[in-house]
C-alpha cells in the first residue's frame, strides 16, 4: 500500500511539473505604452502586466544603447518592473524578450527639448471647464462597449451628460472670442466605475482607472492630441488635471495590489463592504451586538496638520493616509516604484499630447516629500513648464508654505521632529503655482457685506493681499472667484454688479487668474442639493439645446452684456485688439508694481504701474453712492486727467473727485 501511495505522489508531482512547464506566461500590457529618447533622466520604469509575469527567469534586449538596470519582482505574481537605461539609445522599435516571448516596444524622438515647453504664467487667463458638461461633438457615441454600466442622462445632475473632447475642440473660436488664453480641463483619463444605484457617476473624472488612456466617452488619446494641437494653433494653452493622491476603486491596482504597501490602509479591502457605514467607519453585526471598528480610514479633510508644528500623530495620519472617499483608494507615494510610475506618467502626457501645464488635485493630501521629488524632476526636465497645486486652506500663510522656495523657520522645523512627523514636513516643494483660496474666501464674504472703515466688505481683500510678503513669487499664485467644487459666484441669482467687481479685481491684480466656464454668460447654481448643480451644461453645447450661449444671436440681452464686458477686459489684459489680434504682452499686468489703498469711504483702490503706464481698479464696496477723493490717490494718478474705463470704453476726468454708483467698478487705464 505504501508503494502505491508513493507511486501516486510521484505521478502527481510529475503532472504538476509538466503543467508548470506548459504554462505560458504572457505579457498583456506595459506601462508606459512607449517612451522617449533624449531625456535628462535616461532611466525608465516599465510596469509589465501578465498572469504570473513576476516569475519569468530573464528579461533581455539587444537593442543598441539600451541596458537593463534591474528587475523588481513585486508581491503580486502578475506584475514585473523592468528598469531600463536609455542613455545612448536612438529612436526605434526595441525587442524585449521575456524568457521566450518577444515583445516590441517603441522608443520615440522628442518633438522638442524640455526647456522649449512653455507653461502658463500671469500673462494667461485659465478657463476651467468640465468635458462632460461643456459640449458634445459630432458623431458622439452614447454607449461605449466594454465600459462598466453607465447611462447618459442630462436630466440627472450626477450622471454623465455626454460632453466630449471633440465638443470642446469644435468651440475653440469661442474661447478666442472671449479672450482667455488657456483651457484647464477637469480630468480626461479613463474613469471606468459603474453608476451607483442612487444615481451617481464619476463624470467628474477624479477616479482614474487607467493612467494612460483617455476615457472613451470623451474620445481617444488621438482626439486629445488633436485638441491640444488645434488649441495651440489658435494661441490657446491646455492644462491637464492630474490626481496622485488617489485612484478609482476599479483600477487594477485595487483588485490586485502590486505590493502590500501600494495603498495606504489596504487592510480595508479585505473587509466585507455590506453593512459598513463609510462615514462612521463601523461594520454592523447581524446579531445586534456592538459593531466592530472597520479598518477603513477616512481622511479628515483637514489640511492644517501637514504644516502645524504642534500637530498630533493621529491628525497627521488621518489627513495624509486616510482615503478621500471609500470609492477612491489612497495611493502610497512613499512606495518608490509607485511614485516613479506617477512621475513618468506626467512626463508621458507632456511629451505625447503637448500639454502646457498641470493642475494637481488634492495636493497636500499626498506625502509632501514625494510630491516635492516629482516637482523637482519636472522642473529639471521642463524649467519653463508650470504646475498649480490645489491647496485648500483659506489662510495665505498656509498657501505660501507650499510655493517653491518658501523658507520654513528653522526653529519650527525642529519641533515635533520625531520620525513619524518628519514624513509630513514640507521640504522645498518646487511647486511654482498655488491656488489662492484666501482670495476666493474673502471675496465671497465681501460680496454680501458693506465695506466699513475697518474689517468688513472689501477690507477682507485688502487684508489678504497684505500677506503677499509670505509668497516667494506672488505673481505665480492662481486666483479665482469660484470653481467646480464651490457654489458659483452668482449663487442662485444674477447680481452682475457684484460679479463685475469680482472680475475687475481678479483680472487686474498681481495673480494668475482662473475663470470657471459659463460665468461670462451668467451661469449660476449652488451645491446645497448636489455638486452637479454648479456643473450644469453649457447652453448650446448639446444637440437639441434651444438656448445657445456660444453665439451673440443665441445669448439674451443680459448674457451678451456680461460677455462683452468680460471680453473687453480680457482682450485688453492680453494686449489684444478688439478683433482679438495679438498686440504683444500687456506688461502693466505681467510686470507692473502693485499698490493698494486701505478702503476709504467704502472705496477700494488698487494700482498697477509699469514704465509710465498705470491701471486703477476702483470698487465701491457699498450699496450707496460714494465719492472717490482724487487727491488721496495722487501718488499713483500723477498728472493724469482724462482716463478710459477698459470694460465699457467710457472716459472719466480725474481732475476732480468722482462720484461712484452703488457697487460700481472701474478699470481705468492711462
């Protein structure tokens, strides 16, 4: 009997070995899909996907100038990292051998050196839009095969509406007519998450499931490239929205983590999700006994612990390691292989489609040192490129700490210097542009207040600009009055006097201004019911629209008046003529010294001056007529008398005091 069992054991072992020999490991995908020669950093990481690919015995190539520096075998058997050195390589098609399987991989020539790629600056005005909500192009397919369950329904504010990249491209002339110079699109990459049962979708784009593929509902990678090319031909830049903090739940990394530490708090993935309350973090028990604490960690959304010298460990951990929402896994940027993947991805999109800038979502939620590494590498390769980080705290001191070359007080740096807290201290971020949430916050308070002699109304804006000394470069701070995450500036009304004051300030102060789509035609809405109500469809962008704000004829009288007022100011700001032709940079805006006056008699005045030119932004911050005492502002007015208001074309006489109407705004140039 023992012999029989021994024989059977040998037979089973032989069959297992034979099956293993006959199992063919196949490469199913490589990220990045191709790469470029001539980069300053000649190293490239290839993330190779394939069932059991980790266990191939060898990876080789005989392509001239290419060496394989290392293979990294990860925890999951279905990934393999191959690090190549391309220092002496030329463009062409390389053959990689994974044991006996041959895989072709393309190395491309760069279209230009990195220093020739010019990012956005304070000479630009960014126009932020959501592809799903802006316009639908010809030939749009409402149901893409192979995508997880979704529907396009414009009556539902949280489902997809069917806007796409071709819709944006078909309206490029509109942006030129308006006078903006750069388009910031919310994320365009694949978000292949199914619609939820309660009517929500990832139309917004912030739950990436493929970092190298445009979402097919928006179009193809080629459509994205065509949009960028045609935008450039019309003098428009394109800014790409990226997210390094988290991915979408349906990303392959969530289903099959490359390493045990690829995500922050990955233990939660092993729990059964039924009965779990993601807001409390507890899992209900069917027997009615006390619930068990879930391993799920929700971020607190409080960003101050990242810079707080007295921050507790629990607060820091919740901010940086907690998940943004349960459907968006939190990526661990301290995993060097993951961070290399993300850094390369940003470079690939710059080289592949020619974007002119990056907006990084949820910037302080990720590890500061890892993000600084990314920014330093981008700055080295593309010294004239620009990235803006979302830094949502409404105090200038917080925002300034994230800008490139901000110097932290050495004594503060030494506080809380235990090993855990050091992970979160801010090194030099190398982030050139930060978002001015203080400007946004103060302006949205001021619009509902009377400007008094001390604190309220436009005094809030004065008090915010006072702290510009904290910024290493105030002219590279991005200001805005609203965006896709806030109530629209108009709320549910149409107060054009308040809007004109906001835009007059936004477009003349020492900042990079950002507009939100549709404001120029009085689009409004609030978030009290759903975010979708501040992300409505642009009128005229979709088949069947009877109201078309893309044309003068299609706009109402009020919409045309606001569009024309805004357009005149934008064209002047860019140094363009009335017909949109470029007349060179408006240096009083890009280089001019800024002088602000404490609000007096309810009137706030800011001056910009450069080489004999002056612009005065004058705002009556009260609901009553007010008198501007000209003599008080002689240091910036000088001998000027006859001056022109840019948005209206009207002339004013500064040889005597001016009477301003309630909430009137002027942008006087001389």
